[in-house]
C-alpha cells in the first residue's frame, strides 16, 4: 500500500481521474448531451463537483488517521486545487452567461441575494488557499500559520452546502446529503481535537488502558 | 394517425401509440445492449442523453391563431426533455423518463362547484368542444428560463360557457391527476399533491387562457401534461397546471400548490413581472432555451395588451 500511494504514477492517475468530470462535460458538449439548457447543466455539474472535491479533500486527514495511511497527504493539495478549479468554472458560468460579464450587476446580485452571497463567500475563501498552496508559501508563512489559514476550507465547505440548500426549490435531498457528509467530517475533527487534548493530558493513563492482545 | 373532425376516431385511438413507442424502445435497447456488452452500460447511460422518440396522434386542420408569436419555436426535443412535472421527479430530465408509462386512457375531467350545469367531460368531448387552434406562445418559468411552444387547444372560456357559472363563481380551482402508484417519485418532491392551481374568473375567461390538448401538431406527450392541461401565457409556468382532472368554480380564492409550499415566494397571481423579483433570484431577465446570454423579461410576458387591464389599480408588488 505504501509503495502504491507513494508511486509517481498513482498521482498521475489521480490527476487524470480528477479531469474526468471536465472531460465528460466536453464529450457531452460535442454529442448533444448537455440537454436543453447547456449553461445550467454546466453550472450545476461544476457546482456539484466543487462540493465533491471539497469533501474528498476533507476526507484525507480522517482517512490518514483512521486507516493508518499517512501517505494520503500526497493527494490533498491536488484534490483541493481541483475543488478550486471546478469552482472557478462554476463561477465563470455565473459571471458570463448569467451576468453577461457585467461586474456592476454581479456585485448587486451578490449583495442582494443570500444564496449568491454565501456561494460567493465560499469561492472567495478558496482563493487565498489556492494561492498559498505551494511549498514556497508554506515555508514563507510557517507551518502553523499556514495551517490556521487553510482551516478556511471548513467554512468554504459549509458555505457551499448552504448555497446549494438555499438554491433548490423544494427537493432538498442532495444538499442535505452533502451537508451530512460535511458535518461528519467536521465533527470528526472536533472529536479528534478534543480527545487529543484530553489524551495529551493523560498519556500514561491511556497507555495503561491499552488492552493486552493475547494473540500477539 | 390523424384526428380529423371525423366522429369515427376517438381519443382511445391515441393510446395505440404505445405499440409504436415499444418498437422504438426495442431499437434503442439494441444500441444500449451493445454498450452493455462492452461493460460500460451505466457509463453509457450517464453520458448519452436518452433520445426518446414519441409517437402521438396528429392533429390537422388547425386554425392559426392571431395570438401566436412569430418568434422562433423551441425544438420538440427541448420542450419534451426539460420539464418541471414534480409528480415524476424534480430533475428537468426526470419527467421524460418517468412519465413514459403514465396511463391517460379513459380520462375524465370533472367540472363542479358554482355552476348551473356541472358535468364530466371525456377526452373525446373535450376534443370536440370547440375548433382546435395552434397557438404559439412564449412560456416563462419562474426559474428565469423561457421557451416558445406551438400549443394546440382553444380558449378555456368555451368550456366555461357550457357549464354556466353562477354569479357567486369568482374563482376557478384546478386540480391535477395524482396517483402515487404511477408517480412514485412524487414523494421526494417536497410539495403537496395533488397539484392545485387557480385563477380569477375574469382571468379564466380571458381569450388567451388556453385549454390545451397538444403541441407541435400532436397530442401532448405525457411529460408535458397529457392528455389535457391549462396554458396561461402571461403567468409563470407553474400556473399552467398539467394533466387536469378537476375544475371547480367557487366564491373563495382557491389554494395553490406553490403558494402553500412557500407563500412569500409564489403568490396567487404570479403574473410574469420583471420588476418584482423572486426573493432568491432576479426576474428581470430570462434565458431562452437555446441561448447562452439572458434576455430582458417582458411585463406580463409580453401579453400586456390583452391582460394588463384586468389588474388596473392593483399593486402588483403586493399581489405578486
């Protein structure tokens, strides 16, 4: 598993896999597969994939710890940047076809409509994270500060879910589904943080409590 | 198959289309089977938009209506694969898939309430009640998209005159067909069924208000509200109730489905109005299907000359 996760080719394969949603959209575009309202189709699809990639990104830390796969860290930046990539496409469908590239009209819309405001907020939160995703920026900011900054992704994910929930007319199944996933991933972090704090206060105690495995 | 004004053909003949449909389905299945053999059935289904071919009864000798717009019609494909018909699912593509087996044979529309002559109409009676016209209307959805559709039908007032409303009848309530057995997806829609709508009597009597039995020269496809629906072109699309089974004349303003779901977002009148936004999005512009950028929305969807006088003195911001 370690060899697989650290292989250069795994990263290349994952990169290509992350491009599949875009590829599918392009393929549909050339095969009359975007439906009667192509702009809306692209907008909804890129919005969906933004949320999915945010969720994938948020899965990395819990999966590393739960499944003892520390090497998964190699993929976190790529997944996060793909979330940013898809949110950029999503935002472009709004700025272009919806607002005719009229920035004045866009600001009014962002100001006036809560569902747009919260979606825009999520997008803006991801901007500095994408910019500071390089090794150089981690060094310049220092690990601790970089980590604090990148916790903004939690708020971006929550903003994305609220954006989706406020957008639908009456069938809330999908936004609720994403909401539950994000909630699980954030709650896991809260518990992890809480038990780590308690754990570090009583290391001895917990070490003593470890059950002896007779088979070993 | 043609429905001329010949009495020997009845609406039951229309249902023969299922034979035709199955043939098409079979041909389609061969193609899909090929893809499945390659182990990519699901992927194929996901990637390729299903191109369903509908066969329906054709109407001819249709009267061209002076109310028709000269704007470019949307394609039949678009109008039959981009539907809001929540009984069959909330995704725009759901009704085309899920309404295929919807049974509309032996359809009866019951007219009741404050009328001198309450009665039930069979589809044959509805088809012969007045001369069928083709009316090419703009259709503006509350979600800020629009289409141009060549509907077939006649002014609803023709039916109203037959049942003779009493003076008390100030409103008309409409009800859609609902059968959870045939519409299992409806339970996820988040709105109440059966779907209900309503009009003021003067709105119902306006010549633009269409009792609609077809489109594009044919009977209505299931996903577009077969076999009979309303079309009220100056109001948002959700007012144009589909698969109509009950019409009730009454003195009280009837409840309407979307108003019950969110009263602050969808009013009883729901006239197309670019100056009154939906609380969550602007109604100033709309995307005509087939276009990329949005175009300005017209007051009363461009039907002001025929309908604006009905709302004289009314604050349309209050009565949205």
